[in-house]
C-alpha cells in the first residue's frame, strides 16, 4: 500500500466539458475526504464518505459536482459542465476514524490539478 | 463559525534562528488542532497534533485556549524546514473535517 493515490495528476479541459477524478485511499481507512485548493489558499472541504455513505457535502459543492464511493473503496469526483472557476487542485485524503468518531489525522494524495480553458 | 487565521504569508529566518509560525482559531467548542506541512513537490503531510503533545522534527505547538492560538515553534531553524505550513482544526461531531488556514511559507536562509 503506497498511500493515497489520485489520478490523473493533471487535467486540462475546455469549458463546458465533464471531467472525472479518481482517488484510491489507504485500504484500511474508512473515511475519505475531498478538498479543493486554489492559489494562495488552504484546502477547502468539499465532501466526505464514511465507508460508502456520503455523510456531508459543503455548500461549495454545486449541483454540477457529484462524488461517489462505491463499495467503500475508491472514490470518484465528477464535475459537469466545467467553468473556469473550477480550476484548482483537487485533493483526496483518507483517515481511520474509531467508534467515537475520533480520527488520527489524514493522509493526503498528491492531488489532481484541473485547468479549465 | 470555524475559522483558522495564519497572519503571515511568508516568514524568512536565518539558519539556527528560532521560528514561530502563528495560528489563531475561532471555534465554539473543543477543537482538535493540527499542523500540516508541504515540502517542495511533495504532498501535504501531518506534522503534529495538539492532542499528542509530541515534538516532531524539533517542532512543538501548544494549544492556548485562552488566546485561541496554536503557534508552531522550533528553537533552531534548519534549511530543510523550508516549506509551506498549514494550521488546521477539526471538531468532534463534524466528521472530523478539517478547516485550514491560508498557510505560511517558511524560508530558512543559510
């Protein structure tokens, strides 16, 4: 297990196209998070999964964004009808949360850099 | 509202000098505080958690609830400490999602 893996590393797309990113978490981690990071800012929370259930979505996640985590393993983040404002680094992270919902820190992936032209 | 403020975009120090990266937070409850670090061309990684009260790579951070601060300190900076540092908080019951500050670039000059 080499950590959290994200694909692709870079994506350039034309405005209006759909894009999909993939994240493979650490296998024993039950939580998976998606964050977005724009230049000069820290990562911002988008959504998270506990196993296969999507438990929370940020208001940043418009209707054009959808995330899935089938079978509680890998996750995909799809952006439909991309806009220039979607250009950002999309980060995935996973963690192990215990029954008291404490977590022991995240492991982040390298991210997918999206450029919408 | 949960908020993390890192007032300095850039902190430049000489090798061997003390370092203090400032972090203030706003949270109504008992947050958990973290420092994450991103070295050049590497992924974001956990440096330390307040709950662990440990020292990692010579860095320490003490949670001051009165001042709502979690400053990161190191007595003697090394060139390999040059990186982007993010302070973050999470609250129990919020899915442990992290709220990040904007980050501080630390440059250690020789």
